[in-house]
């Protein structure tokens, strides 16, 4: 049953998971640095909508497959880890002078699809579909409740990371600061990937 206690618990869980460092927030910070906040908006909405779709699909039965065949989830975690290592390597040297920076920000569809190889997004979606799923409610109402709250909490939380990246753009002309930022976020991706793969 959807009650106040469940809503507050879900809001708390989503806030902690969405606002803490992870692949999405790392990539949004880098995008904010490279392209500014306005050009990062499709990336932000792609994450929120893509993740809501992911949660919906898992609530509609994909999570049952993981329960019956847990090895699939193990293999998926390692594929995600390898992909995060690849992203970390690509991050080194990716920040150029923002006045002449090449490349393009992630598009809406690309950001949406990234959720399917994002181990933190999988962790959130599977946890929510098992621990917070209001089983006594109507099936459709239950997954719409989880997915809509995900979007409502996700959008402001991840936007802060893009805003943070955009706010420090002026400092990247300093070569030492630029390198420190690149290595810090690359390391953050690696640590996140290892932590999620081993848990």
C-alpha cells in the first residue's frame, strides 16, 4: 500500500542514491565543464527519463528474471565495470579549453541508453523494484509510483552536478587544475564501478 511512510522512505532512498557520486553525476559534471549547463540539459533529461523507463521495465517483470537467473546480473555487473573503465580512460585528456573544446554533449537518447550499462542505475532499479514495490497496490499504479518519483527526485539532484561543472569552467585554463579534475573523475568512475561490481 502506498502510504506516507513508504513515500518518505522512497524519497530518502532516491535522494541519497541520486545525489551521491556515480557514473551519471561524473559524466554530467564533465559535460557541464566542457559544454556548459544549457547544452547539458538533454543529457540530464535523458538520464531521468531513461532511468524511469528502466525502473518500469524491471517492475514489469525483468527483475523476476534476475531472481531466477542471478548469474545474468553478475555478468552484467562485470560488463558495466569494463565499460566504466573505458569511460575513465576516455576522460583523461578530454577537457580542453572550453573556448575551443571539440566534441558534442551526450544526446537525450544516448543518455537514456547509458542507463542500461550503468551499474548504479541497475542497483537503484532492482532495489526499488524489490524493497519499495507496493505489492498490495494495482500493478500499473505501483510501477508508475516508483518511476514518477524517480524522475521527480532525480532531476534536481543530478542537475546540481551539471551546474557544478558549469560553474568551474573558468578554472580549466589552468593545466594543473584541468589534469586534477580529469584524473579525479576518472578515478571516481573506476572506484564506483569496482564497488558496485563487488556488492
